[in-house]
């Protein structure tokens, strides 16, 4: 059957059958591609202000992840809140990681570009790329919490558009172009950024659940960083389909494009110990996340009033969150019990899992998890 005839036949199918066909085609295509990459992701809360200990844990985990063959280490950008408090500057932390490692990729998940001058971003991350011998990449986010925009209040209302405009500036500077900036005396100053990366670095776009963001990533030829916080694996698979169509419409090849999915994760050699280890710290972690959401809800009309939630309501929501992550939206168990989830994500079009390990467990258990993730990566590759 010709390509035209195939396209016509697919268009005549019902929506549900067409989605199923596209899903099966992705499964067939994925069978011939590289195996899933396994990475480690950090995003801890900081209720006790012991940031130095958390940085030391990140550095120990990074060194171990480098040795056991994990693909990348991801750290976020967060401001002005205890949730994610150790991570106001991913470039600074990843520079320290670069000094402790030799091969693992260094990723920001994510740089909130509307908060920053893209010239400074180009300089800082170009410097990290040189220090790490071209191991740097970043995911970009538009931001969502209005309090963060004290760093650039004018960017808040049109932050998605601002992100794309600053991305173009960032890419131009990394290519070696200069950009016009206004200097003292209202004069235009041609401005370049140094040091420049030896190649244009990989850039992801962060999307929690919005299909439009996936389509934007495809139109601009970006990779995607996502999570299962607000979506199921099946819903993620549908968005991967949208992303691939947007890549084609934007004239971009799908070859080499990455879909990274962040997952809350704890692996141990004995899967039987994981649930008892994880439930208390994960519940505390989700409670801290809910407090951040309540701050957001206070300043945005989203139909939820934090003052209307009772303590019992909050407890039910946290218990539901823990149960959901443990059963269908996380990676918990051992290498063998976690393989089905890896296979589901691979079939959905995910190319990399970013395993969030620092949600309150003791350091020795976090390090055990990283070691087990090395075993999982080896098993997937085999």
C-alpha cells in the first residue's frame, strides 16, 4: 500500500482505533531503537536547613552513578520555598558534580528561562559545558509560581512567549552570533557570549501535562522532559504521538529526539523492604509539595481554595498520592519487579527515565537505590 493510501486508511479509522494503531506503530519503531536510558533526578525538600548534607549526598550519588553506568544526573531550579530549597542554581551544583565525575551527562531540570537574562544563561552554561567536556544539557521551563517572578515581574503574564524568545537568543549566542543589547547612553551594543559550547547543547522543554507544550517542543525541535505527576502512562503515550506529529510539521527529524520522564523511585535488592521504607518519607514529601501548591492557589483562580481544605482532606489527598506513586506512577521495588514499568514507558515512547531518589530517605538507602539503578540500566541494555 502506498504512503498516501495508508494515510487515507488511517484517517478513516475511529479516534480510538487510530490511537491504538499509532501506539502499536510506536512500539514497533521502538523495538529497533536504543534501550531505555536510566538517570538519577534530585528534587528534595529542605525542612531542616541542612543544605550542606544534601549537596554532599548529591555529589556521592553522582560519583556512584558515574561508576555504575547511569546515563545522566538531573537537578532542578527552585526559588524562595523549602520545597526544592537546595536548588536555586543548577549550574553551580552541576559544576561541582562535573569535578566528581567523568562520563555521566549533566542536566538541568529545569532552567526557568523567563526569570533570567539569556546572555547570562549562555555564559554560565557555556562555562559548565567546557568544564564538563561537553556533557551539559538543559530543560527549559516557563515557570508557574508568581512569587518566583520577583526576579523578572514583567515576564510573568507572557512567560511562555518570553521563553521562546529567549530560547532563540540563547541558541543564537551558542552558535556564535551576537545580539543587540541596549547599553549606557541608549546606544546599541553587539553582545556575544563566551565561552561558547563546541556544539549547540541538547535542550528539552518541560511539560507536566499540557498537550500544547508537547506540540511546542515538536515545532521547535526540542526534546521533552515530563513526569507522571498529573498524567497516566496512557495519556503520556498520546502526547508522545502529538509530539511526533509536531516534529514532522516543524520539519524536524524524530531521530535522536528524547522523551525523558521523571519518576519517584526507590529500588532495593530486597523488594519486600521498599514499601515500609518509602511510605513515611514520601507522605512527608507530598505534604511539603501540597503546601507549595496552596501558595500557588492563593494567587491564582484555579477553583480550589486552600482554606476550604480540612486536615482530614489533606490527609486523604496525601494517602492517595502515596498509593498512586507506589502502584502506578513511580518505580518502587527491585530490578526485576520494576522491569514491567520500564517496558510500559518504552512502549509509550519514553527514551529516558529520571529517577527521583532524594525525597527524604536516609543517605545509605538513597545510595543503595542508585547502585540498584545501575543494575537496572545494565539489565535494560542487556
